[in-house]
C-alpha cells in the first residue's frame, strides 16, 4: 500500500472521534449515569427531557456545575512484540449551565436553555506507531440549546428545542521517524487546526401514566459540523501549508425511559439510549493544496454501527438530602476491527456513578457526583496496515468528579 493511501486511511479514522458523546452534563446526570430522563426534574430538565419542565416546581431554577474528567493512559502491545507503548494521561474541566423558567401563562408553558459540552475530550500518543495517526487529537464543542415545554393534557406534555454547536479542533500526526523510501514510506508531520458551527433540533415527550409512573422519549437530530482551518505539513522534508476542511457528523440519538417512584420515595429509572452511527458512510478531507488533496483529500468508506447504552438510575429522597446511584453498559461503534484506531480505540464500557444533593434551604441545593467508567481490553488484527492497530489495546479508565449548585427563585 502506498504511503499516501495509508495516511489517507489513518486520517479518515479520526473524524468519527468528533461524535464522541459526553452524556453527563449536570449534577444528576453524573450521579445517575445519565438515567435522568423520565425522572428529570430541576434545571437540567431543559436538556435531558424538556417535556418534563412542565412538572417542575412553580419557580425559576438555574444550575451551574463543573466536572473534572481524567482519562487514564491506554496501553498498546503490538502482535509482533515490537511496540509496547501507552497514550498520555489527559484531564479536562467541563462546565455546564441549565435554566428553566416558571410557567409563562395559565396553560403552564415554560422555556429553558442549556450551555453544555455534548462531545469532545483529548487523546495523545507520543510514540510510534500511534503517533503517526494520533500524535494529538483534541476536540472541544459547546452547545447552546434553548427549549420550550407545552402541556397537551394533564398527563401528557411535549418539548421542543433548537441546538446550536460551535466546535474547535486540532489534529497532530508525527511520522517523522519513518524511513525515506518512496512510495512505500515517506516521513511526515501534520498539524491541522480548525473550527466550525452548525445547528439542529431536539424533541421530547413525557407521559405520566400515574402519579408514580412516567414514560418519556427524546430525540436529538444529526448535526453536520463543517470544520474549516489551516494545515501545516512536512512531507519528505518539504513544507506544505494549505486551507482544509472536513465534515464532522454528530449522529442522531433516541432515548426511551421509564421511571417508577415507590412509596418509600425511591425512584428507579431504566433508560434505552441509541446513537445512529450507521448513517455515516464515508469521510472526506478537502485541501486547497494539490499534494494534500491528491494524497489525503479523497473519500474513504466508513462503516460504523449504531450503538446502544442501557442505563439504570436509583434516587432516594430524604428530608434534607437526595442520594443517587447509577450504572450503564455501552457497546462500541467499531464492530469491524479495521475501524479501531489509536485516535478512537473503541471498546465496550461499564460505568458506575453515585452522588448526593444537599438542601441548604428551600431554594438552594449543593450537589456532588462521581463517575468511574471501565473500558474492556481489546485485541485487534490489522496485518495489512503497518501503522494501524495490530495488537492489544489495554483496559482504559475514566474518572470524573462533578460539583454543582442549583438555585430556585
């Protein structure tokens, strides 16, 4: 395989990392492993189930929270025992803001908005062969999501929202240690920086079958981010600068949830969360420079699978505290081994969460939540791609701590 084609394939694998979801963006979502849809209440209802805003307390509410996220290193041992490396540990601070109004009229219509990070984080590898395709991959996305809730009957309500996303990303590749042996291999480095914006929508439905039982469904549309920026590269010692772009799709998602509250004030929620990765069939980098366009700027088939996350959340209401715990299991989009990459080392995850909210008074609550996610070890065989994953990617751990405050007025 020629070096230019191999590089094109490696780069095409990076773009699906743009769809890396961050489902936790509030006190309750971190504590309940995001099983807070049917039982959504408080300020973060505007994001997780805007239809449920109708049933909030008869007050305005606002929540601010800040999460510290720690991605532990991922080890890699090649099948031929030549490489034994690990990725860099990365940490991030992720803020979130949610607001829900009081009823605007006699019918109970409410509005809200969220300012959150729906996808992102960073992966870095300093050593070959991983550095050739993922020296650094960093993506930051901010979403502004205004919503409105409309009651249909005393038991049924709907929610509508507008999503506006702004993205900033950076990709670095370092294959400078490759031998100069055209066309088999050409040493190179590449640094791409860009940003983009796009819009979409979200829908929600909430049905209170009884005072204790709720069924809810939400849908978030696919959003296509067109990331545009500059690329600085060196191929075989020759510098290249070019404008470039790539379309980064964030797939649509559908959630169905049910929650039941027992006489002990214990609520159990079960959530089915599906993301439609299979709609992505190709990736295509575009460059003004003909050398980059001829080697990297071509359409590459991409076949990922839809993913499903099963979530369970338990909430216990006490006189001055709310205790929460959650668990989730998620499969991965790269069922086919050829789409497992160093930038996105896909695997199944088990996530464990817990948290508590403390009522300082009737209007003010403090919340603290913790999350631990464990990714399974995965062995991948890609013998035709010398720079790809051909060996074992070790278990990977994610730790997060969220601290927040909610105020009602």
